[in-house]
C-alpha cells in the first residue's frame, strides 16, 4: 500500500527544500503534530526558523531520518538523493503522499512536455461552467494538501515530470498532452525523461489513460506497449478552442484532451452546454499572447515557451507571415534540430534573433532554408532588431524555446521586460 501523510505519524521526518510545496508540507505536518527536520540549499532568513543549510549539516541530518519529503526541483537522480535512498531513508514527494490518501476518482492528473497548463486550466474552467466544484492544483494552481486549502468535489492537477516520479499510485483518470525534450538536467537522459513522463499512464489505480495524437507521443506510447485512449481533435474541439479565445492547432489538440477527460468524468455533454461553459475563459499569461500592434507589426509574447515544442507550434500557427523570432535562454541541453527543421519548411522569410545564453547554439540548428540569423547581446537589442526587420507588416514573436532563469527571475519577468521594450518604442 502506498504511503500517505497519515503514515508519517510516529516516524522521523525531514523536509528537503522549503519552496511552495515544502512550506505546505511543513504546515501539514505541523497540523498533524509532527516536527520535521528542515533543510534547504539557501535557507531564507525570513522563512521558518531552524532550517539547516544543505552543505552545513543538512544532508547529514537527513541521513538519520526515516522519511524525507523532497522538493520537486531536487532531482531524484542527484547523488545526495541516491545516497539517502541507499541508506534506507524513504525519499518521497508531497503529491504522492497526498494522492495516496484521497479518493482517486476525485482527482485528474495531466502531464506533458507542453500543453499541460492549458489543458488543465481549460478542463477546470469547463467543469466549473458545468456546475462542478473544482480545484485547480499542482504547478499551475495551489498545493492541494495545504491545510488552508478546502477540499473540492474534483481536483485537477497539472503534474510535472518532477512530481510524477514521486507517485506510487495514480488517480483513476490521467492524460499526457505531448512529448518532447525538456529538463534533461533533472532527468539526466532523454530516455529517462520520457520514461518518467509516461510512467503516469501505468501507475497503480489508473483506469483510464488518455493521450493526444502528437506523433512523438504516439510513437513513444506504442514503443512501450502502453494501453491508452487517443484523443483526435474534432469539429467540436475547433469550436470550443475558438470560444475559449485560444489559437493554433496545438490548442485544438489540448482542448480535445480536456473535453475527453471531462466526458470520462461526467459523461457525454451536449455541444451547446460545453460551448456555454467555455465562455469567460482567461487564457494563460505569456502563452502566445497577442499584444497591441506596433503600427502594422503584430507583436506576440510567448515567454512560457521554454522548449522547442511550443515555439514550433506558435510558428506553424502563423502560416506564411514574415516572422522575427526571438529565441534563447538557459541551456538545458535539449536538441534544437526539430525547431530548425520546422523553420526550414517555412516559405515566408524568418529572422532568428538569437539571445543569450544559448541563442548561438539554437542558431546552429536553425540556419537552413529561408532563415536569416542575427545574434544580439540582450532582449532589448533583440526587440530593436526584430522590429526593424519586421516593418512594415510582419510579426515579432518572443518564443524563446528555453527557460528564463539566469538573466531573468522567471518567465513572467522575461515577459514583462519584453512588453516594456515594445512599449518604449511605441
């Protein structure tokens, strides 16, 4: 039987990583009467008291415990985590403990390289529009085991690949939206990343696993002989996507997965009911957001595109428009050749504006076809170059195909600086 939070009573417990999940776990354990050992790489002076630094006695303290709850951002394949497990310490994650203690029929988990945020938010919106009390949780929402979080009739969890590895059991209903390359620094290899992602489909307790018809995902599912339901988009999904205010074939695919999950949970719904439920949806910030045009230039901010998949989808949705594409960010070692192949197939001209830190590496894979490459020192210079090239009627698209960390605090900071750079030139 999988361990739940209730199984931690009477055991020596530690929390490794005091981020959002770690603090929720601390509050949960405290409410249960458990005082855990707290360890963090960089203890926050304004945070909980008594936190040990990882390399200042923290790891040694964790090695003396029965159970350690690690933060999702700490790789399960890190040497320190492997060492703890080899010494008999149970290394767990909060989401796995929470799932093991709830009714699996009241939870839906969605993962995928990209599309999981849109799919979960669309699903939650449609469920709410149909009168279901729903909680949007996980990466995109709240931590469901936080003591201040009221339980809902149904919980939809955006589940990262980091969190999937913490699950021993799954909910009845799960889905995978896409499969590509990401987080290779965490998973170490592409094969392991794919295995970890797809393990959601075969967890104990899962009765229905759904996947989109993205070719790479279908190939991976078939090669592993996984029994899943395919979710090909239909005419209703096209109508729903438009009603939701979303654009692009990739979003039609996301909506198709959300609709099938909803139908598995509630039963088939009349199209009119679904279209009515779609009204009022607020698309995700920094996900292919069209800004106010600059003269005749269309400006699109897609800072959440942190790997090649969404960048490819965004480019393809623009058809034969002239596009100045701003790329580059933190390097996670992913292969950018698929992006290069997609750009090479475009008939219209493309300007690839390569920004630090890995813009030069992206450019190496994206120089074929009708693609012009220019390297810039920073985002502001990139905007200047892109606008000058795109005039008078082209598109400037920030879709970096890489994470924001290093030069920016996060994707939202990168988005804000892009918007500010555009506004400064109005």
